[in-house]
C-alpha cells in the first residue's frame, strides 16, 4: 500500500485538544477492545502505522509546531475523520511525553497491587491508557507464543523436553519458564535540519533480564553462561526461540504498532526537552502535569482495563491436558499445559532482589510481578520491559504479570544498553527530501483547520512554512485551555 506523508501545523496558544480518538484494535467488546480473557494472540504480518516522523519549531512563535506525519500502511483518507483522529492521537502522545514528569510515567498491571495501577494524572491521558492496553497485550502474546499446538510453541517444548532429558535423564519433571524480558532501544537516530528534527531510524531490542543485567554491569557473576540456576537450559531455549519472535512483533507487527507510535513521539519529546527546556512552552508546560485536553472522557478506563486483566490472569491463555509421545520411554504421557495466574506458584523462582528493583526503577513486588518500562534517561530514550512467564505441566500452576513504566534511572544504570539519541550529520537529508511529499495539514486552535497541496517540485524544505493555502475547511472544535 502506498505510503503518504504530510505536515501538520500546530498552534499552541494556551490551548490543547478536544478531539477524541478510537484505538484501532481488531477484536472484542471489552475494555478498549482488548482480547477477551483466554484468547490467544498470534504474531502478525508487517505493518507500518501512522507515525510522527519529525517536527519543525518556530523561533518567532514558541507555541507553534509543524508535525510531519507518515500515514504508513493505514490508507487514511486525508480528508476523512479517521485521518484527523489518528493525527490528534499522535500529537497527544507527544504532549503527554512533554507535560507528565518521567517519574510518573509508569503503569503496573499486577493482581497484588490494585491501588497502584498508574499515577493519577498519567492515568487519565490517552498515552497512559494505551500503555496499559499494550501491557495487557504483551502478556497475552508472550504466553500465546508458547502454546504447544502451534509451530513455534511445539518447537519450543520439544527443545525443552530434549534438554530436560539430557540434564535429568527424564522428561517427567515440573517445567517452569519464568523469565523477565526487557525491551531496550537498539537504535534511535534523529536528523536536525535548520529548525526541524526528524526520526530517521529506530529499533527496539528484546533481551532476557539476565542478559540485560550482564551487559549493563559487564559482570562475571551476572553472566548467564556461568550461572548455576537449574532453569538455565529453559532460559537459553526462550532466548533462542521465543525472544526473536517477540522482537520481530514489537518492531514490525500490527499488535505493537501503537508502541512504535508512542516511541517516536517520545523520541521527539526527549529531543525537545533537551534542546528547548528554556523556551516558553518548556517553562509553562514541560513536566507540569497539565493533562487537560490530552485526557480521556472515560476516567474509569484504567479500572476497566485492570478488571479485564484480572479475569485474563485467572483464566489464562490456555489450560488443557495433552497426551504427548515420549521418544525416550516410547510411551504416551499426559501433560498439563497451563498459562494463567494463581497465587500458588509451586516451584517457580521469583527474583525480588534489590538489584532487580533498582534496575526496574520501581518495586517489582512479591508474587512474580515484573516490569515493563518506558525510560527516558537524561535524553537517552529507552523502552525497557519485563514479562515473567511460567508454563507448567504435571499440575503445577503458573503466573505471569507485567507492568509498563517510564521511571528514569541514572545514566550509570542504563548507559550500556540505552544508546544516546544519535544526531546524524550525514547526507541523509537527501533521502528525507525524496520521501517527504508536499501534502500539508494545518493544525490550529486545537483542531485540523485545512489541507493543502504544494505545487509540483516543492516540499517541506522548499516551501515557506507559513504560507499554505487551504483546499478543505474543517468544522472548528472547541479548544481547551492549559
């Protein structure tokens, strides 16, 4: 599908936005259209969502921005309401990243902390709501990838049983795959051109926590290859089979397209905070928790997501007994596969160490509650995450939970695996000039006010940013004051 890119001119004269958006998810009738409890999530084909590629600032008007947006594979009609809604959502992500302090940008879906789901102000923003939704999706997807009836899950469990026999001489042992998965930035490149900045490359890397901590500290005692943990062979198989599938879905699939949208908006907000913190907007809006206008109508949505999470946690993605042929004993062995959550964990080990808590930037909890973080680290942008998974057989129960956060650790804690936002000084500008066409959307007084098309041969680098005609008028919407 042909991609379309366009520019939004935004004027923030003591106003924010009054336009509501609908999150594009595929199934259901639950909170935010999340998959119903017990529903498995499959990997998806590659998908490029609408995304903010860059922005232009105006020194003579510090409350005005031009947003350059790539519509990706969405096929959005530039004159249709869906186009307006999606553009508004992306800009609200940017504004939320500006106004909510980093230490308050976290979410925590845990069955044991019902009063600690999300900070109050962040919890009523669209960004906070959507991060809660993605946290829910992350748990469902990771458990689904281990489903033994699918190709990837079958490969995973065959390897598990093979290694179990090599290690213990039998496959009839309790198996748990409790691990934490961290999502960290592998690449983030921005290009500065005059008064504009563009995200030209970004990629998220998925790592097991043991690998992450070993890399972060370069510590022999944290080297997974030297660990004596009895579940090491299971961890290695997760690293080889499950982690690549998660990373591919995070960076390419439709399920986490929303995460990539937020990531790009956060990168640009981080750049703005670094370079323009003394500007008028920086002084009156940045880290001020002024969420009116970027908030949601339904102030109870966080509780609805949490309630659905509890139902999914209790039910699990799958719970059944399968008769497997054991090639060692040449017998049929009934095994119970269960992916869900109960309090009785049996033999599952949970890392509640101070080291793990410090790396997460927030208490992990006591029942396998683990962390997914969006971390801004002195203008090093990171998305870090963790998901604890344990699938059992022979009747042993399993628990998996996760949280999503943007707490900010120190530079020393994250510098080895959170590369600084790179400013490219190469001739990549030629590529940008080629990619960005001349469709311009004017954003003014809290709404999209018009669309225009520049003459052939002109683009955002050759046309005066303040001189655009209008080919379509939009009904003005009430703007809310910050």
